[in-house]
């Protein structure tokens, strides 16, 4: 390892000494001292060398056994393994996530699906297991505690409104009457349609603010024999429910949402407490009861709903809120309401960092079984004391249902580091040109501190030296070559002392704003892990930078309180470097925007199978094209294309003899750009390749093709409703 004093000594040989000073290059100075360079390993434990690294050490490093159990682990090949049936997954049923990504992204000519990354991989088997686990936990608690009713959950579709996710939940939950919750008119339409194929006893819970159209839809749903409950979020909604139900001659089933005093103090508890956004106070609830009694409709009031916030951290807080709500439930029964359901809302939390902590917004101090036991006990305790029949327990645990089933995959397309240049590349010959007397004095101080081995003083003088040189550059008295030499020398000194930040910046083919919006908006952390090479020791640390032209488009906070992530070097490794964001199946897809017009990812649906690879891709959809995202912003891609095509033809006619062929090539290139995803393409093919293609293509609508042309049609990956077509010119 080179000595720091050697760097300064070498530089001193080219620097003219200021008047009255001797520099480090003076032959009378003592031998240089050696400063030890700080380690740059991604793993702090030096006992785990690269030669004896193992997948189990990677699992420990990334805390996979904490946040990933029982669905994710590391296999012997060093790849992330998905256990689709949770703890019941047998070894031959594990799915190698890297193989799924390769199947999805490899070209069709190589047996792949030709999808572009980023990619969302959905595992319906995991979704099914989550539903069964929640149902099983409540069934077990009910049986163990002698509870005299049952549990009947609903899925709030706002967590992930994807058609196939909702349809899977209705199908998987049909055996135990699992229903849906809607908070808007389109969500209600979605839920009504899906529940037509579900269990007739499944609840359709109608939450959210309502107008007459929303209430009319909910009443129509009840007319269609769907088990619909209209939950009053505002006292004024009752008048609309009564008026419209009388007009339609439909007897409604009504619920009320109560504002509890129990308050969740974390970030997700802002909607709880008596000043929360939603629900009715006790005064308002009493007025609703009185009005229904006057209208002879008190029998319609059958459900009490509350929600003390997502990610409830402890069962103590949970039991406190459930107990308070159970008291209100019993009081409503005493007042004559025909109550039968207690809807405890959401709040069943996810342990995003594996810490099992009750003091964090990204963790919880309990499991599903403990959650269910606390709820059942709290309700039973209150009802037994009040001599009230036990209600049906309903919950809206959307985050807990869908978070695990979806994995976001993205690729590192490059990395940049702050590593200092080598001594030979600094350009020391420029250091002696143009430096001021003050800068030369600073350099003398660096030399002296170096020889004394005083790290802090050396850093202080190095910073001062650099600042003086920057000021000289701004004033025009120092050239860029000199400034670069100063930067290189200062970086080398700082790195050798060990004070330089060696964290790399990994450039990801991803938009944080589109695919991980909660990180940007509320600092929500998700586990992010390389999905392969986990049998190798990570030797670098990095932050993740996305494709957007925005300084916030980066991930620089990670679980465990880390400001960087252990990663592998990209150089010298064939193929791509893929990372996965886990536990993001709730909210991220629904909340994602279109910053810089980056659309959503491609999606594949993967089921465990008994085939040779252990999985089957049952659905594959390419992400939105450039044309798709332009339409969202009210642009008209076809008109845009026609404008550009005419400009290309005009240009080629003016500047090229072979104008028709070249114009066709340009048009083909432009059309493909509209039809491709906005993200970077990892292949070497680029838009301009079309210019050298003698078989030019041009865009034309489907009406332009005759039957004889159909064999020449090539379609790009586009949406199901539209394909942009190309035919040979």
C-alpha cells in the first residue's frame, strides 16, 4: 500500500517552494510515513473473506431470514429462492427468481418472452398462502378462545387494484367468504363485477366519501344479491342513503365508522383519534341512531367500522382500540340497532426490516397469530362482560395480504465511484503552474502534517488548499488542467487517510417516482437485495440512482438504518446485475406517477409447477410504451408520428438521392421509438440502426394492409388494444 507521504513528496518535486519554506521534496526531510487506507469492503467483518463466502452469509447480511420468512431465501446457487407456499413449500417447489427474470427478459428467439425491464413478478401462490394464513390465524384463535362467531375478512382494493390480483383474491377466498372493500365509484364497480363470481355471503364494504351516484351503485349491488354494506363516513350521507333507498325500494344495510379515542402515534396513525379525517364522533353516532329510529330503519344499522391506522406497531395498542370499539358496538345494540359485524379495519402490519420492533413505522412486534389472538380476546372480553352475543369479526388487512406476492426487478446499467485516481494519472506536472503564494503555503502545511502523521490536520489543510485553488479557477488565474491535478491529489490524500466516501452510485434502469413512490414521498423503506451472485461476497457499497432528471430520483436509505447497500462490482462479470425490491405489492403500483414520462414496469404472473424449471409463466404483459404514456398526458402519438414522418421525407428529399429508402428507415425508427417502453434497452440495438437497413420499414395503419401483405407484418410489443404495424417497403 503506498504511503501518503510519498504522494505529497512526489507532488513537491514539481512545486516551486514559497519564499522561506522547504517542501516535502527537500532531501533533508525524514523518510515518509505510511498511513493506512480504510477498507472498502461491502462487508465489515474481515473474517469472512471472499474465498469462504456463502449464500447463508448473504442471507444474514441482507436480513433475508427476518423480513423474507417464510417466502424468500437464498438457494445454493446464490440466487433468491421464492417459497410460494410459505413454510409448507417443499424443496423441489422453490422457484429460482433469476430464472424467472431470464425467462421474461430473454429474446423470443432464445426461448424468452422478450419483455423489457423493470419487471414486476407476481406470485399468486404467495397471495393464496397469505389469505389462508390470515384466515387460519383467526380460525385458530376463535376455536382456542371459545369465541361464538366467525371471522370474515375483506380485501381493500385500493392496495392493489390490478384485475388479476383482485380476481385471484376473490377466487382464493371464496371458500371462507372473503369479500372486497371499495372506497370510490370505480373501485365499487370493480368489486361488484368481481364478487359476482365470489361467495354470495362475502361482504362488499362501501367506504369513502359518497355522493348520490355512489350510494345508488351500492344499493344496486344489494339488489343484485351482493352482501353490500354502506358505511357512513359523514353524518350527511345518511340522508342520501334514506332518500335513494326509498326511491329504489331497496332496504339498505348500513354501517357507521367511529372515531375512536385510541390513537396510533406513528406516521400511519394520522387518520386515528378523535381529530382523524374519517368517521363519526359519539355525538354524531347518537344522532344517526335517533334518526334511523324515527324512520323505523334502526334494524338497517348492522356494522361498526373503525381504523386506527396502518402498521399498528403492537398488540397492546391494537387491543386497546378493539376494546374501545367493542364497547361502542355493545352500546349500539343496547340502543336497539341490529348489530352483527365489527369491522376492525386495517392495521395488520408488515415487518419490512425483519427487526420485529414495535418502535418503528417499518416493523411490527407481532405475527399474524398474535394479531388475531389479540383481536378475538379483546372483543370476547368486552362482549362477555356486557352479556352480548359475539359479532362477526371483519378486517381490511390489504397491506398484509398483497405485500409479499409481488417483487420489483430492475437492472444496474452502470456504476460510478468517488475512488481517487492513481498517482500516475493525476498530472502532477501541472501543479507547479499558476498556484498562488497562499496555496503554496497550504501545501507546505499539508507536507508537514503528513510527515508528523497528523490525519486531522492534514485533512484540514487539504480542504483549505483545494478551496484556494477553486477560487483561483473562478477568477481565471488557474487552468482546468491545474484544477484537475489539485482535485486528484486532494482526493488521493483523503482516500489514503480513510476519510473519503467510497460509496458508489449504481445507475438503475428504473424510475423511483413510478415504481417506488412511497420511498420518495414518505421515506418508506423496502428491502432491496441483489437476486443473484449471493454466493459471492459484496465488495462495494452503493446507493441507487434512477433514470429521471431529478435529484430526488435515488435510493440512499435502506433497512437497518443503512445509508448504502452492500453490492457486487459490475466489472468483469458477464450478464446483467439484477436487484429486487421486496414487500412492495401494496400501494406502489397504484401510487406511481409519470415523472419524466417513465411508465410502469412489465408484469409476469408466475405459478409454481412440477415442470423441469419449477414454475410456469401464466401471463406476461409489457409495460406502457412511449405512446401509452404520451396519451395519458393528452398527446396524440399517431399525429406526432405523422408529423415526424413527413419531416423525415422532406429532409431526405432535400439531402439524399435515395430519399425513399432512407425516409422509410427513419420512419421505421421513429415508429419503433413510440412503441417501445421509455426505459433503457440493454441490447446493442439502437434507433439509428434502421438507417443502415436496406429493407426499410414504414408505419401504416391496419387499413393499409391487403391480404397479400399480411405475411410481412411485424408487430412490436404493445398494449392489448393496439399494435403499431410495420410492413416491408
